[in-house]
C-alpha cells in the first residue's frame, strides 16, 4: 500500500502530457454548465455534436432541442431547486433532457435503467422528485412503484434513429428488456403525461432566464 502511494505521489502520468499542458489546473472560471453549453453550441454550431447509429445532430440542432425542452419544463411547472428524475438509456434524448433540466434551474436524480421497481421507488421517494423523464419501454418499472408523480414525460428512443434502423432498434430493445412493454397510447390521456417529441414540437426555443450561481447552486 505504501509503495502504491509513493508511485502515485510521483505522478508518472505527467510524462505523457503533450507539451504546454500544465500539471495542475488553476483559476477555473466561475461559469455554470449551462453557460459552457451555450458557449460551445454557439461556437461550433455547424459541427456535429452527436452521432447516434449514423444519425448526426449538429450543435445548433442540439441547442435548439435543449432550449425547447427547457421552455417546456418551465411551462409544466418545473422551477429552480426542483428535483427531476431521469430514467433513460444513453441517447440524444438523455442529453437534451439533461441540459434542458439544468436550464430550467432544476437538479437531476439519474435512475439506472437496470433498476427494478423497488429500487426506482426508493430513489423517487428519497429524492422527492415530482417529475420524471423516462424512455417509454422503461415506464412499466416506474408505474409498478405506485409513486404519484406530478409530471411524466415519455420518450421513444427510436425517434433519434435513422428511419432504416428504427425497426431493428425495437427488436433489439425487446430482446434486452424482455419484461418491459411500451405503454399504450391511452396513457397520454392521463393528466400530467406528455410525449417527449411532442414537447419539442410544441414549444419555441425560449428557455427561462434562471440565475445560477456556480459556487452555490
């Protein structure tokens, strides 16, 4: 153990740093993650931000989706300091939801897609989340918890895929999540239920102006 600590203190990784890269990071700017996001998406707007199974999304498109989603969340009552649960696979929807929640001023409690209902229930109740953003085929696990939520936003991961791969994706997901079924369309007739894609189409990219203190928030 002592030998391992000694090697660590020697910082052998520094010899692999390219010329000009400092050994220590100093003077970090007091800037929020949302500000970094806006800066990057403005600077690289015509560059590709995400490649998802061949489907390319530019920084400009990503910024537009995030701003629309943040606008939607605010209109649905999400405010600074609220806790929003996210039960999603790695996907463009996750990235849009992540930054959209932050722009609305809320905090995120990410739930693992492999969690079973009792684990989901514990996290929802422990965090106090009243809003959840969830991929539709994972909703059954949330529904079985019996936890009452104010707002439920369900997304379909196939919407981020090229048309030629959407059927294949559904087949793969059914194989991996055999016990998870996509909810019937009638679920959106319930109060507080919304479709992810519908919100992006409905709302303009006019996110709320939320003051975020990088040191305290």
